């Protein structure tokens, strides 16, 4: 039982923020909460922007978006140029299928603003 008490006390000491760091720890928790709230909307927005651009540019047999539009995660990739109360703004290149893998230049640049909830 004594080992358990010592271990508990040691863990409590490690978990307590150092003086002056409690503000940044709280800010980190707030950033994590914000990311957890916005991540699903961002993923929906990326999917909608990519699919809309493919449709507008003639379909996948004629046009393919830049690889940044296939990235996943909370960052949104390098194609996400703005994220605010207006929504998610994506700007990305595209071209004939395989253009990026072959090292060819893009033929179009698409810019799409998606709503903050990622649905329109």
C-alpha cells in the first residue's frame, strides 16, 4: 500500500503545472477542444470543396485536384488558405489526371469557400 501512495503522490506532482505554466496549459486545453469541435466540419469542407471542384472541372476522367486536397487531419493541408467565421477557403491547383505525379504544370486553380459547418 505504501508504494501505491508514493506512486500516487509522484503522479500528482508530475501532473501539477509548474508555476507560471498554468495559463499556457489551459490555453492548450482550449485549443484541443476547439480542434475537436472544428475537425469534423473541416473534413466535410475539404471533401465538399474537392468534389465540387472535380464536378465543375469535368469529372475525374478529365481533371484531378492537387494532392493537398486529399490530406486528412485537423490542419486541412496546404490548400486551406483561410478558416474563420465566413467558413473554410480552399485554393488549389488541378489538371489532367496524373499531372502532379508526372511533374506537369497545373491547368487550373480553383478557389472555393465552404460554410463554417462544412456542408455548403
